[in-house]
């Protein structure tokens, strides 16, 4: 082997430094990507938190609407029962008044 085939220590050092620089560049790019992705993950996490709060708020509103609708329906049923009872009483009173008037008129016209 001749001296020209074996690289000098200077050449080896330059090659190693070049490889180290490449590795450092790659690590720097990886750190930048990791930092960028961490920011995106944090933004997504915040968005999920906001959406979770909005969903909870909407769920509470739906429960309130359902409770109000059920209570309104109950009130309407009670009002309907009261009105039905009143109409029954009015009908009964009308029949009683008609029978009294019929009895009175039958005595006058058919003695």
C-alpha cells in the first residue's frame, strides 16, 4: 500500500466533521418539526377543550328545554282536565235546566 491510498488524519477528521455536521443538521430539523408538531398538538388540544365545553353547554341547554317542554305538557294536560271537568259540569247543568224547563213547559201546555 502506498501513502496515497490511506487518507491522512486531516482527511479523516474532515470526513468525520462533515458527518457530524450532517447529523446535527438532521437533529436540528427533527427538533424544529417536533416543536412545530407540539404546537399543533397543543392547538388541537385547546380546540378539543373548547368543543368539549360547547358540547357540555349545549347538552345542559337541551336538558333544560326538555324539562320545560315536559312541564309545559303537564300543565297543558292539567288545563285540559280542568276544562273537560268544567264542560262536563256545564253540560250537566244544561241538561238539568232543560229537564226542569221541559217539565215546567209540559205542565203548562199539557195539563
